[in-house]
C-alpha cells in the first residue's frame, strides 16, 4: 500500500517548460546633479556598480543622459519620451552579465567573477559631462502684469544594459533657463597669519532677472583650467575667509554671482582669477613667564611655551648688570622651555627671550628678569 501511494504521489508532479533566466538590470545612476554656470550645464553622477537584486558587477554598458525643456513638474518618463539625449557615457561591462556575486552572501566572493572590461568608466566611478545651452533673451513682462514662469531644463540619467535595455531612471536635476546674472567685479585678496580674505563689491539690487529671485555668490579656487568650489551654498555677503593656510602655497580665487529662481540656481561667468603667494612675514608673539632661579655657578631659566604651530625655538638673551646690551647665549635656537646658564658666582645678569618661527621671523623681546649666581 505504501509503495502504491508513493508511486501515485510521484506521478502527480508535472515538469513544466524551463523558465527563462532573469535578466540582470542595473540600478539607476546615483547622485545626479546639474550646475549651470553661464551657458554651460555641468552634469555629474555615479555610474551603477550593482544590479537591482544587489548582485555585482552591474549589467551596464553605458549611461545615457536626457534633457527636456518645459514645466518643472514633468514626469521622468516624459523626460525620456519627449526629451533629447544630450550625453552617453561608455562603461566597462561584464563579459557575461549572468555571472555575478552577492556581497551579502558569505559563500560568494568577488574574486570568483571576472571584472568588467572594455573601454569606458569603471563601475562606481563619478562621471562628468557638459551641455552648452542656447538661452533666449529675457522676455518682456505680459501685458496683464502677471509674472511669467521661467522655463526649466530637466535632466535624468538611465543605465543601458549590455543587450540595450534601459534600467530605472535616476533622480531628476534641473536648471532655470533665464539669462545668467552679470559677473561681480574682480576680487581683492589679502591674508593674515590665520586666513586669506577674499572681498569684492556687492552686486546691484536689480541684478535678479525674475521677481522674487535672490542673488548671492560662489567662491572658486582656480588651479590651471580647473575650478573647485569653496562654498556649498551661495554667500549673501561679498566676502569670504579661507582658513587653509600653507606657507609657500599659491592660491588663486574667482567669484561667480548666483541667482536663485524657485530653488534652482544659475551662475554668472567667472571673474578673472586673482592669485596670491602665501608668504610668512608674521613674527611669533613675545615669550612670556620668564623666570630665573640661582644656584651655585648656575642660573636656571624657565618660561612658558609659545603656541604658534610653526615655532622653531627661542633665542635666550643675556647681559651684565649694569648694562643695556643683550646678546644671545647660544648660536642655535633653544627648542626647550628651560636652560641652565653657567656663569661666574657673584655675577648679576639680566635675561630676556625672543621666539623664532621656521620662516625666520623673530618676535619682540620678552619682559626682562635679573638674577645673581651664587
């Protein structure tokens, strides 16, 4: 009876047609940003390095960027359907997209899978592309006095698989299509011991092109043909302090005006860079707390340490009493904050200090102290 039942149970199962393998699909490009500087839009995103099921490497051969000019609330699908492909970035692709590993599975290892190959960016790399805009001149206000809604250029990115299928779209990024604000005047750059000061005249109140827009500034460090933004959000004041002090370094700065229209920004052309070589001409503070304690044939001197980060040491100065001339006790600087001065017993001396930094700047003379060796 048991044998018959087992046979019947086995006979009930039916083997269907084999299921097609699941097609690996890359995740969307991450962190898409669009920054408009004058008539150029700088786009940046992270190339996918994983599939939607968390396996790696991603089944991606390229990333396409689409742009659409129209209302700000346009759906991402319409950006792809109605927009224009403005950039295509090649990506190193897996030889076999079905051979992947899951980093969360302890029995699967990255070394068991061939790395992506071919020309293009590495998976997980940051991609940068540009689009040059043709921006129409500002339109006159409507006859009814209503404020026209500025046009918006919206961007999305989509990863394309090795067999040409699109993956999910990235988050959107947008810029306003209004004329850029005028560049501010060339800045003035000065520095102190602790910071570089970058200052420029403020923009005129009528700089904004759209009612309710705000105008601020971005500060850039210029290195050859490259610009690195030093400000994360537009400044409302026409001054910037850079506390990155490295003596001997050359720093070049340029400024762009920034107009914010409905939370979207457009920057002006950059000012001509202004450069400065950071030269240390600032002496340390005069040492403090000098004390002298006499013993037989020796005068022991101690003092408080200076706090300058580039301090090299101290010159201990000595002179007989009475007398006004002070000369260094040692030829080399003293790097400790104590010194034993061996002098003849019964002689009275006056002492003072000067601090010296690594650039050779010498501080004012400290307060004096007198003592007689026993």
